């Protein structure tokens, strides 16, 4: 059964002379061409269809540079794939088709223009979705070959599709029985001996603040007034490493996962439910073991003293964000005195953080509401309010304080530690942002140093608020900066304006926090610095797992947005132009802000061309010009669940 996408075997392209050879990761498109990302390179290398050879999405490839275009804004670097260095370990998702004793995975993906011929055992799952790992590409073959890793289920069913997203990113969707059994076997008893070795907060007012639908509560705040009118504020974090010992089966599983994954309709936890939702969940009126950072500060949020250590707490109340927001706004409610004072302190901390140069990104975000069967029933806007900021500021303070203690005050010499770092923005990208902003009448100020650049970025973002170009300029500003990651080399956190920063506050859902807890234990008890190379490898792995989880989360949202719009195919909507490219006009429809694309080739009323220099799309015949933020009318023409894309038609005559 030859692949439906390749009709005949093409002769190899004529060999082109290479100017330079580099190695990078290949990203493929459904049209067959692709791009190679090389570490340290500003721009990706464009690979034309005939130069792709047998490379597939995610492969590590050796590339020969064949051309460098540097005309105007066209600075494209072109190349040819010389050879595949390593096949991607990420599986492809397809529908199994068994024909005449042979089998294929029929792949519908914007990253894969080929189907995969199955080698090895073929399960009785014709017509079902499968996860397939490409193992090779035989000479003169029309398609790559691979083996089935898992049968995911019937296409279109919610469980199948969510598992398919996880499988496509190499993320697990269940625990092995042995891991579940090990977690179930952990004792929930807290002995008097254990309590005696901890600081006791059971009689001090303590509470949790979480989303209304949260199932695990891994952080709590305590509050009381102590001598001299000082405020004692405790940040209490579930003591996960008390239960999960290094090298144990649960620890190995947690490290391999790296993080919990939050899909649109479910959480795939890093730790089994016996830990995440029970033993380590700080549920009200239950004694729980914690690792805490306790501050004594005055009413102006000036810290007078800090203490780290193991504690035992009993939460008095479980709040959700909406309940706390009502107390902040109305001044009344359970524990209102404590809530209002904490809000006052958090507001001061937040104000100082932005004065120090923290970047203020608050992009509007939409949330998909699903029913019990996973079907999307509504799209609502996520709004961060003061109760969110209250919790956030104390978590940030705890993380920053732990990192600063290890870096500057612990007794170990040059202590190896796990930092959460965010490097300074790329100067070239800032200049590109400056030029782009100028097209819309905005000015990016001085960026000569990192500190002044943050003030300029905040001023630019503030100037775009509520304007059509707000979203795209915020996106480009974000792209000018590095991605936050874990490292043993501290360079600070640019976006938060912190010289020292780590992740201490979520060991239930992030493995690096568990590493931080263990290292803090070693250093507070007088231990020596740990092996740097070992921890750096772990940091790089954790950063990679975090990115995979983020990509899967976004993919699940895309899927549900497309599923939601399936009921609206053929219907018309008012929309706003949200993006312009050489291949299409992106439009967000009202009121859901769901984005789809109008292909320039699909417009028959005129000939549309993207003007990159002025960032507009022009109609050649009529002279009409499309800008970001323009109001348009569209019709939904296609909602492809397999490819997770939405196609819109521009209703030219209704403009």
C-alpha cells in the first residue's frame, strides 16, 4: 500500500555544493519542505523539498549550507540534508490500516507528509489509532518503516485523542502497577518522634489558596503577629522528599517524568495519586509534613529574619481564588484579618519587583470548559486577579530566598545548586522588535543594558494595551528573550528581576523542586557541595521534559478549540486580524478569540501579497490593505481534528 502522499519515487536531486556543514534538528511541514534549527544560530536553515532526502520531523541531521540570501528583510539561509545523524525518539500517531497481510500507519499530521509501513508484530487493531516509532527508511522505498509502540483506541474518542497527544510527545499517561503499589504502601502515620524533630505550626493560623477545581494542595500560608509587632509569615510546602527517597522506584519514575502535565481536560501527575492527592496534599484539618520558609517582617514588607526547615502543620481552611478575591474587595469573610494583611504585604512585594525591572507580560488567555465526557462546551477568558498575585508573590519570595541563601550564606564551598535561570534578551531580537514596533507608531526605548531594557520593554507593552497590535508585539517581545530553564550556573532571572532564583515551592509537580529540597537539606546540615556535572545533566533533562509537557498542553488546547468549532463549520463570524504571513491572514473570531487562517491562495476576489517590510497584506487589484487589528468577516470552512487546524474564508463582499 504505497503512501497516499508520494505517488512515485523521485530521482535524487542534483548534488549542490555546500558552503558550510552544520548539525541540527529538522522540523518538517506537511508540504515536504522543512527547517533545521542549529544551536546558537539566530535563524533556521530552510530545506527545500528536493533537499530533504529521507529526513523526518524531529531527526538530528547533518546539513550543508548551499545559499545565503541577504536581500532586504529576506535573510534566509538554505541548505541540503547530507545525512540523518539520529532518528527522533518521539513516536508518530496514525490510524492502522491492514491490507493483504501488510500494514501501515496512516498519519495525518502537519509535520509528516508520509505514512509509515509497519514492521514486526501487527496487533488486531485495524482502524484504531496507534503510536509508531520510525526505525528506518529502506533504499528505494516510498515510505519510512517503523514498529507499533501502543494501540491508543478508536479515533475521535476523547481518551484516545488525549492519550495520542501524550504519546506523540513521549509523555506517559499511566503509572506501572509496581509504582502505584509502592506509593500505596507508604505510611500516612506521623509519629511523635517525627513531630519532635520539626517546628510545630499546628496551632498557628494556616490556610491554602488554590483554583476551585484543584485536587492537590501543595502549598500553604501561615500568619501571626509576634513580638515588637512583627509579622510572621510562613510559606509551607509539602515535604515530598520525606516520602520519596533517592533511588526508590517512585523517585526514578518521578525523575523520568520530570513534571506533571496539564492537558485541557486532565492532569497527568508526576507522582501517583496516593502521594499527590493524599499524603502530600495539604488538606484542611489534617496534620501534614512540610518543608517551610518562615519570614519575620514589618508592615512595610521589610524582612527582619528568615528560617528554613521541616515543619508539621494543620491547615485551618481551604480557600479558592474567588473566595479570597471577595475578601480582598469586600473586607469581610473567614480569616479576613490575615488575608487582608497578606494582601497588603504581597502588593508591596509586587510593586518593588516591577520597580526593580521585572517584565509585565499579561497576555489574554482563553480557557476551554469541557463536560464530563471531555467535550468542549464553552470558551472563557482567564483573568488573573489580586488573589492570584497574593499567592504568587509569596511563592516567588520563598524561591528567591532559598536560592540566595545557598548562593551566598550556606557554609558549603561553591555549592552546586539547581537554579531557575532566565538570561538577558537577545540584542538583535530587541532591534528587530524596535523596527517592528515603529511600523505601528510605537517606540522601544533604550536597550543598551539589561536593566534599562526591561523598563523600555514594560513601557512598550504598556503603550500597546487595548490596541490591535498588543498581542503580536507582546509575542515578539517574549520571543526576544531566552526561555527560562534549570541550570547549576546562576545568571539570575531577567524576567522576574531576581539575581538569585530557584524552584522550591512545587515538589508535587516538578522534579527540580525535589532536587532543591534535598540539596537544601545537605547544605543546612553542613554537608559539602554535590557533584556539579551530575546535577547539570539533571537540570538539562528537567528543562527538556518541561518543554515537552508545555507543548503537549498547548496541543490539547488546540485540539479542543478545533473540536469546539466543528459545530460551527459553515457559520459566519466577526473577527480581528491577529497575524499576517506570506501564506495567510490569521483571524481571531469573536467572542471566543479562536484563531484560524485564511489562506491567501483561497481568496479568489483579488490577488493578495504579504508586504513583509511594512507588515501588511495588500490586494493587488483593488488596493485594499489588511493590517493587524482590522475587523473582518469570515466563514468557518474546515475544522481538522487530525491536524488541529482551522480554515476560514474571508467574506470579501461583506467587508
